[in-house]
């Protein structure tokens, strides 16, 4: 609560004490009554605001105030009688005027603390923009900056890497089939097959690494034989 609101509540509390028959009051008592009075007003305003929001309104009307007074336990009939009495005995003390708020300048982002890679800083408001428009936000919110990520790899290196990986897979498959053939086939049959094998032909050369290519070759050879017959 500001100084103006506090001074207004103190004057209202002092007027209520005078109407109740008190001729003097200690500052501590006035402060306690002022806090109770201000908390009552805050509670009442909060209830009125909640009723206005429930009715899908942004500003409260007299019906919202009526419901808020009922919530805090105020009797409307007694309140009307109090209004008649207050009009006959008005508050003669002048209410302090609220001080005018000083206009706060809008934050300008001419001096941007952010550092960019290109080293260029744009002005917050260009020359062609009207002066009544608000300034632009901080340039880092709309200026695109280069992202530092993984370095770009040429496609030639990627193709070479894929070829190396495919050759490694083929070599691993060849070694696996070689070990499996030695385990499954008897040693005698293996020795006999090696005896009929030409000396310059190895076992790895006989293994069809690319099964699809081998199947196409067999199909092409079968079609050639059928066409020749």
C-alpha cells in the first residue's frame, strides 16, 4: 500500500473514531485500525474482482459489489442507513491528493550486451519507423546467428567411409562362414575338397559374399543356356 492509500485510510479511521465518541487515540491504535480497515478493503476488492471474472467481465459492476459485500458479511439495509447518515454528516477533512506518477522512460536497447559472430549490431528503431511506435526488442531475439555444430563432411569422404564399412562387413561375414564350415563339415571331406581345388583358388574366393549378385548371375546363366538350347 502506498503513502496516499495509507493516509486516506488513516483519515477514514480517525473520522469513524470521532463519530463513535472518541476524542483522542494513540498512534499505535490508529495504525492497528488502519491495517484492519485496509485488509477489509483488500478482501472486499478481491471478492468483487473474482465475481467479475466469473461473469466474464474485465470491470466490476454494482452487482459484483453487492455480492462481495454479502460475502464479507455486510448488511445491505444497514449500509443504506449508514449512507443516509454519512450524507448528513459529511467528511469535512480534505482527502489528500494522489501524487502524479512520473513517466518512466521505456528501456532502449541501443547498447546491446550480446556479442555476435559477424560483429554487427542493429539499431533498436530504424529511421523509417514512426517515433510513436515502441522500440524493437533486443536484437538477439530476431537476428539469425550461425550455429556451431558438427563440421560438414564432404560426400566423397562419406562414400569412402561407407565403402570401408561394407568391405569390413563382407570380411567379417567371410570369416564367420569359414569358421562355420570348418565346424560343420568333417575334416576328411574338407581335405578331399581341398585336394580337388586348384592351388591358386582360395576358399574365400568361392564364397558368394553378395548373394543377390550371385543369384542374378545364376539366373542370367540359366537364361543364356535356355536360349542357346
